[in-house]
C-alpha cells in the first residue's frame, strides 16, 4: 500500500490536474474510544458505509514497552463490528497511544528497546490482520524528535507491505498568532515532531485540530475587542491556519483534519472593562449540554466559531445584586456579570458551555475540501456525539 501511494504521488506531477484530482478519494475516519466500546460500536455499525476507516482507540503502552488492549479487541462487540467493517471494505486501523514523555524517551532513545517495540507493533498488525496502525504519541520531548523519526522509519519497514502507517500529531499555531502582542519565547519554534520526516514515513497524517481554547491569541484578542466570549474547541479560522502551516511540510494528499464531537464547560470570571478569565472545568458529550440547557430554560445559540454555546449561573444571586442572573438566552449571564463587574469595579463568575454539532462538522468538511486535503478524522464516535452528524456524512461526496 505504501508503494502504491508513493506511485500515486509521483503521478500527481505527471498527469493533468483533472486526472490526479479524480484519483484522490475524500476520506472520513473516526476513533471509537475503549471507554465507550459498546455504545461506540453499536452507534457506528449502521453507518459504516459513510466511513473509510475506523480506529479502535484501545492500545496504550506499558512501562516495559508492551501493549495493553484496554478495549478487548479479541472479544465482543469488537469481533462482530470488525467483521462487518471488513465486509464493507472499511479499514480497521487501531491506535497505539501514550502521553508519557519519559516512557517515549526510554523506549525510543535505546536502539534495542526501539527495535523490539517496532517488532512488537508490526507483529500485532500481522497477527490480527489489521489494515495498519495509528501512532499517537503525545507529550514527546523535543530532544526525542530524531528518535521518533527513526522509530517511524523502522516501523514502516517492519509493517506488512499491505499495511498503512497512520500518524496522529499535535496541531501547530503560527507563532505570530499564538504569541500575538507579545514576544515569543526563545524556544517557541522548537518542536518534538519533524514534519518532513513524518511526511516521508507516514501514509496519513492526522492533525489534532481541536482543544484550541486560548492558544490563538490573535483570534482571542479580536473576540475580546468586540466583547465576545471566545473559548472554542475548534474555530474553523484557527483550524485553517494550522492546516496551512502543516501543508508546508506534509503532502496535503496525506493530511486529515481532526474534528471534535465533544465540548467543554468553563467557569468564566467577568472583570470590569469586559475582561474574561476562563477556567476549564471538564469535557462533555452534547447530551450534557442539552440537559443543562433544559434545566435552566436556555435556548443555545451559535457563536462566532460556528459552535453551539450558552451561559448560565449555577447559583442564584443575593438580594443585594443589582442585576438578575437568571439566564434566558445564550449571552444574558455574561452581560449581567459584566454589568455587575463594571458597576462595582469587582468581578462575578458564570458558566460557559461550548460544543460542536453537526453543522460544525459540515464546516470542517467544507474546509477540508477547500484546502484540498485528504479528508477528516473524527474524535470521537462513541454514541454520545450529535446524532445528526451521520446525516452530514451521508452527504459527503467521495
């Protein structure tokens, strides 16, 4: 498979644009997490026809370099699900994940342990007849950049020729936008991923273009200047920046845009002068947002980042508070808290609930097609996402 794609990339420079473009299939992949295997497989099973690939998010790395199957891929519901996927020619490529930087260094900086690790993963793929493997190593140290590239090279060589090596990596925000209005630190441009080498060894590269929050200070300041609450999971404006930056070193024919299906709740403190400080509380599936909105009688609205949001206050104010904080719209608690802060030169807290829905997914699909990348990768398909995403995916032209 790897050599086929190398040939395809070569033909890109030979064939007319219309021919090479027609040969590229828009791909839709998605992770099913081990902590919701039953609901994830049950919800995804009827919709396999809209997916190119499913990634069981199940394998983690033990301290000794062995792999732990947290999802029980050798039993139900996975066995029936995998059989159905193969029947529909949907790739099954599990993820091996770790976020332990010390462990990554220990395994990859030593040639003996690195080769043993490569052999172990390759054997896993071969023994289980998987279509490949997805490597998601987060929290790596910059000093291990070359070790990681060597690991990918060795793993690529050891995998069966019909297998695909997928790489899931962190997004990068342009430094001028990330540190907008400030001087970037000296180590700002030092990274743990060598994108050119990743492009060389990986058949697909998934960019985790989510968990944005306040990393893009330029967008955050623009929102603040217009008194907007701004703590998105993935603003398309930011996602486009990260993907365009990645495309400088990674073939767009390999790039898949990571798309979230979960949201975050924040405790927001409003200070005088319309200044907001965000404290992340927890992630959630959209059902939590619907229940909470109903509890407080709120109609969620769509924000400037294309996601759904609303604000509320968890506790009623005291009788001395000059404004009512009972929420009836997405912005009322914010406005009331701001009015209180301005009046008393003080501060007041409220909650912000922000999450992507099916329309947000459509925006990312449109962006992927606009940029000409390979497709999208959805995190996560666990039965808790907006159920309307399946209708959106049904309409994707391959």
